[in-house]
C-alpha cells in the first residue's frame, strides 16, 4: 500500500512538472490589430510592454544589456501590426530619440529564427522568409538608451 501511494505521488509530480514546463514554453494569446495598428480585439496584457523581468533563457537571447532600466513616460508606446498576419508584420516604437532597438524572433522552443538591431523606430519583418506557418512566434526586444535599457516581448500569430 505504501509503495502504491509513493508511486502515485511520483507520477503526479512528473505530470505536474511537465505541465508547468509546457506552460512556460508555449506562447499563448496575441494582441489583435488591423493593418493600421488599431486594436480589433482584447489585448494580451503581457504583450508589447517596456519593463519585463526575463528568465535566464530569455536574457540569453541578447549578448548585451544594462542592469539599469531607462526612465519612461506616458508617451512611450508600441504599435505592432497586423496581428494575426500572413507575411509582413511591422513594429513601431514611440520612444525618446537616440534609442537603438534589438529584436529576436523565436519559436516556442526559443529557437531564434530572426535577429537584428535597428536605429529605426519602425521595422517590418517578412515572416514568409522565416519558415513559420499557422503558429505563434514571439518577438523579444530591447530598447537601449545611454547606459540603460527597456525590454519586452509580443506574440505574433502567423497564418
């Protein structure tokens, strides 16, 4: 009886730990937008923010960074559109001048499928070139200021 109970507890622990791992590695929810970046659905409150805390895997996507978080004000925002998309997806950052943005697009297993840095405040991605279809990918980004950074992510549904 005691062995059976221990076996059941071990099996339950394994099942729960696998479910937790899957929760962390699967991207869920998007902020739906039209071709002009206007919201057309309920926003995913976790997407397109500037002050996230990342785990070790997420931090390892970028080779550089600062410990200090840049000061932001209400004028800072991001427009990501369209979402979902079929091929071209754009991100526009509205931040203070002289900021550089680094992007990493990853699949749900954190495989980097696109990486770039840009001084431009608007970047368009051709997702047809990334060999993704009918799945959600994640864009991680860092906005670099002088000795400080902002970081966040947003999920894109590719149809």
